[in-house]
C-alpha cells in the first residue's frame, strides 16, 4: 500500500521559452513534518514552490492534496484549500496594522445588516483573533495589535507573516527563506515558531539556504538540482557537507534516496 502524503507533486514541468525550470520534478510532504527544500540558485526551487502554492501553473504533471488532484488557478485558490505561503517579501502592507495585515483579503464583516449591506468590518473580532494567534505563537511582546507593521522589527514582521499563515493554513504552511536577513535572536524566534507549527500538527515546507537551520529543525531534506529533485535525505544520516556536495553535483545522491 502506497504512503499517503498531505501534498504531492508528480512529474511537474515548467518551461520559460527554451529554459526548463522544472524537469519532471517530484515532491512529497508527509503529515506533521518539517520538509526542507534546498538547492543552488537557479535550481528551480522557487518555480516548484510557486507551482505548489498557485502562483504559477505547471505545463505538465499533477499536484495532489491529501490524495486528490488539484488545480490552483491563483494563490487565493491555494489559500482557500488550506495552503498558506509566506514569501521572502512577506507580502505585508507596512502602513496597515498587525490585525489588518493578518486579515487582508479575508476580513470579518460585522454581523447583520451592517456587514451585509454596508460591508462594515468587525474590527473587534479581527483584533481578538489576531491577538490570540500571536499569543499562541509566543509573539505577544507586540503590545498593540493596531500598531502599523512598519513600526515592527524584522523578526516581528516575520512573526506576523508566520502567525497569519498559522492562523489560516489548515493543511500546509510553506515558508520561503524565513530567516533571511534576520539577526541571531530573531532567527531563533522564527525557528521556534516553525517548531511550534509542527507541534500543532501542521506540516511545514521550509525553503532555505541556511544549512545549520535546515539541519537543526528539518525531518527530511529535499535536494533540488537542475529543475528536479535528485535526492531525499535524512539529516540524521548525512552531514551538511554531504548535502552541499549532492546539491552541487560533487557527490552522487544516495541510490536508495534518489528521485
């Protein structure tokens, strides 16, 4: 009996003219795991993640969510299916408040006529949910839920983006370079947030160039090269040097774990 995955891709192909960004790429995410995706620049990691999160449509292949074929026409379609993605640019609006950023595109309306006819927002309800989610993730060093995001530190902004993903990602959370450009303390907080998501049962896809972070928290490592997965390794069985060597082609991938 084949293993059932939360999110899976089979034979994804994406071409940009003569450039092949994805070359029959495969991908599998298990329930309750942190799966790291690593690869050199230009390996096709971003194209893979954009295909999985609805930001890009593959030319060939199929994507399955909990065993069912899916076709995401947009990131919103993926979000509606329970897949939340935090991109490197965070997609936050600096001038808006923390709560407004968390509910951007899915605001809560006031009950009754005020919400239906006049489309008035229920600020109190949104503030309450935002405060609860930030508290669950240990981010209530942020005192005022209505303060503009532009007043926050880099780590706090990353925390808000991750909290938004955790609040609405019912099936999968995808994080693209979540510790890039962060200091040591702020990176530690983000790693703890990711571990917290796994503890709550949410599977996480972590795209990162930071090998120490990958080897600290990942359950498995998907190594991408030349548009496809060339290996799946267990960080307990391989060193960082092994991963880099496989990623760059200096070392052949383990036969039992090659794609």
